[in-house]
């Protein structure tokens, strides 16, 4: 469990079209085997410490004739952002994927003292 030691909690969120490869024949649509797409997401303002980040699928356009396989998540989470990651494998064909994210964590206040 992540314990927040502040009464000031920040929530940031977004929705990102991670890739669209149907039109140009990209490897998510035409390839096989291990494939990955990632994008660095920056928060609108920094958290005090790395927040909890939840990633979920908000759109995916897949070929119905193959097995559906996907692994999505947040990696390299810092106070200022994270890497959004989508992985697939085998013969899965993904035309496009949009992922939504939410970050929840402690944030600073205007009257916080900063001691160097």
C-alpha cells in the first residue's frame, strides 16, 4: 500500500493514441512475435514523489482472426512522468491502440518550505 503523508493529493490523467499502424503497414499490424510501443508521458506538474499510475485501454482496433494478446502498463515512473508501454506477441494484429492513464500522489503546496 502506498501511504500518502500529506493532505494535498494530486490527480493527473490523460488519453493518448499510442500508435495507429493499419494505414502504413507498421509492425503492430503486419508483424509477428514480440513487439512493443512506448511513449514518455509528462505530468502537468511534478508530484512530491513518484505517484501511483494506472494505465488502461481506452481503444483498441484488432484483427478478429488472430488471438488477442496485450500487456499494458506504466514503467520508469518518476515525479515528473512515466513510460506508457504496450506489448503484444505471437500472431496478434493490432491496427491501433489508445491508452488512458491516471496518476495519484502527493503534491506540494504554495506555502511549503524548500530546504536545500
